C-alpha cells in the first residue's frame, strides 16, 4: 500500500507584509500606550473612601430587653393580647402637595373591643404605621404588630403606601410626610381616639420621612423606629452596600464599584433624593423607641444610635430607648425573609407594646435605656461621600456611547449575516470582502471583549443575588466566583488590549502595503527637493490601489462599528476600575 503524505499548506506572505518581528516592534508600543490610557482612566475615576473607624461597638447596659415603668398609681396596664381586636376599612384621598396628585388609599383601622375606658381617659391612644421600601399596602403590611398594639388598647391605622406617580428612585419624601399626616389627622378625628396621644411606627425607608412629620405636625406623642436609616440616602445606602459587598466576600475590586455608584451626581438629572436630608433634630424631640436586629446587614447601628441621641438631646429630649435583638434581621424577623410566615424575634413584640403603653400614659421608664445584644458596626458611614459632577457626566457619556455603538454593531452584524447567507445560496463569492487578516482580527476582539463583559455581568449579578439573600436572612456562602472573577476579568482585559494593539498593527501594515505610509527619510528627501526646486513634491512608495479593510462598504462599516463598540466597552471597564492593579 502506498502512503501519500500531504504537504502542509503554508500561507504565502503578501508583498510588503511585515514579519513577526516587525509586528512585535509595532504592536508592543501600541499596547503600552493603550494600557497607559486605560489605566489612567481607571485611576482618574477612582473615588476615595474612608472606612475608618472600623469594628465599632456600643455596649448595652443590660442583656434583658424587657421594658418596665414606674407605675405609681398602681393602675393595671394593658399588655399584649389584653383585648380582642376589631377591624374596619376606610378610604382616604392622599394629596401630594408639590403636584396636586391624589391617591385613593385604603386604610385599615384596628381597635380594641370593649376598651372604652383606659386609665383616667375615656379615649384611646393611636398609632399610624409608615412603610419601608417597596409598594406596601394596608392589607399586606404590619398586620401582626398592628394587631399587637390594638390588643393592648391602641387604635392603629395601616395605609397603602403613598407613591402617586413616583417610583423607588423618585419618591417624594416631604409629600409622603404630608400624606401620612393626613392619616394621623383622620385617626385624631375618630371619637374613640385621644388626639394628643397619637404616635408613629416607622420602619427603614420611612425613617427618612418621620422626622419631617414629627417636626411639621408638632403634636406627635411618640415614635417607634424599626431599623432607622438616619443618614442621607447617599450615605446610608453607600454604607449598607459596601458593608454587604464585604460580608458576602466580594473582591475588593467589585467593592470599589460601590464608591463610583454612590458618587453619582444624580441632581444633574433631576433626581435629588440621594442627598435628601433626614437628620432633623426636631424629628427626635419626642419619646423614641429604637429597635435593631443584630443580623441586620443594612443599617449603620452604632452611628445611628449616636446620631439619634445627639439630635434628641439637642432638642431637649432624653427619652430614647434602644433595643438590639440577637438573630433578628432588618425587619426584626427570624430566619430567611424569602420564606413566608417568618416570625418576629422573641420579646420584640412584647417589649415594643409595653414601651408604647407606658409611654402613651406618661410613665417614667425604669429599665435600661440601651439593652440587648452588643450593638456592632463593621465600617463607618461614608459621610464624606458626595456627588462628583464631572465623573458622572463622563460615566454617562461612556456608557451611552457603549450602548449605542453595540446596538449599531449588532444591527450591522445581522445585516451582514443575512447578506452572507444570501451570497452563499447564490454562489456569489465573498459577501463582505475583508482584506486578509481583518476578519480574524474582528472576530478576536469581539469574542474576547464580549466574553469579558459577560463575565463582569455574571460577577456583579452573583454579588447582587448574594446580597439579596443576605438581607432576607440567609447565611453568607463561600465567595467563589465573586472573588476570583475580578482577577480573571482583569487578565482577559489585558488580552483584549493586546488584541487591540494587533488591530492597529494590522491597519498600519496594510497602509504601508498600499503606499500610504512614509518614512522620515522620505519626508526629508521631499523637503530637500522642494527647497531646491521651489515646487511642492509628494513621492509615495508603491500604489494605494485596492481596499485597506474591505472591498465593500458594509464590510468597512461593520469593522469600524464593531471596533468602536469594543473600544467603548474597554472604556466602560476602565471607568469601573478594572485597570487598577
């Protein structure tokens, strides 16, 4: 049997085509220049962030969270489950003062049966509930705690959250304070309610609103604050996201993204809530009960306690009670909030009700002002954070450019694909007519850049999901991908930049082959001829006939659009700090 060995087909170099050594000499300086540009962008967009002091704590005065009062009159105080509770529904038109919008809101009124005479008053104290983030309603929010307070002699009101035409980003906090004030006024108008003993129950986001309501109303009797956010949204949210990135084990590179996000000057786009100031001393001038959970990963508890006490004392109020409950999360629940029916932490309901009963009667508290588990905070609230206008504008321009160019490149790719299929079916030869090497270069930079982008999105998405489950009460998992993927992305980014240097090298090589590049010696020779003859001279080696990138306009447009889109993506990576080493 005769064996025929086929000779490996080798590519024949084109006239004037550079060898590998020449390509390296051209590609390396271009690579260094591109890396320098991208590294400079990453460092220019870096935002300073001071996490100190870290690991702060406040020692409580007692481990027992029970709330007690000096009941000199010896009256039997109502407690949890003293009365049966009845419910009635009403509807209110909540007005938004800034626009005149009206929201038809459902209000659930709960009241104790057969509790017409409590102490020396024939009327009952009241409580209005204020929603946290989201779109809570009267029917699906505060049912258990409203029932608790009503069973101890309070008339309570839960209401549909006033949102009007706003969303989570454009909430009208002063308008919300006015709307909740309407509910307070309705409760006061009820014949069974003592108008001078109506208090508030505010949680999370609504603790940015309650200080305005307390200040503007002037007659709120007391307030119960569950996981109060206290500081401006920029500082409070910046703290909680940065802390949670660290808790879930995200790479420090991902954590630097938080700094850039919360340095956005959103006021440039009409969004002013990020710098909304809820730190109003007059908002803490009344008896205040503050409840935290030691498993709460959203609230700056140490700075929160200090700020609340400082503002209360500044307003002449020393009646501040703080309780920190072990194992409780941001909404004072046990376990994973993703599961239905998670119970409130032990003792919280009884302590909160006992405090409200004693405080509404004007009794003097005898229990410790700060009790429960040690209050802990991992990092400081970033109060030095502010909106960077230039950084924001640059970031928006880069991201918009990336989206637009990616969209254009995608559309051109679909057109090119359709054309290629049509040409293949008709046997019409090359559809785009790329000059040798350019199609390979285009595929390389597109594939590597888009793969890096997908890895980046996957890493950020995984972090967001881990934080959501952490907020719900789940335990942190091993970091895994959210730690190593940052380094992987940085390595791939370097490879992408190297691919880009090869793109420019290929362009220069093609230009040289077509006679479009001139050496310094040729420029000097032309200058000498012109000096001698007085006539302009332009001597170009070779000819520049034939295409440089592709023989079709679609091929040229696809190449330019795709490379521009990929470069914009690199600038996006640089903006988020992927070129900080």
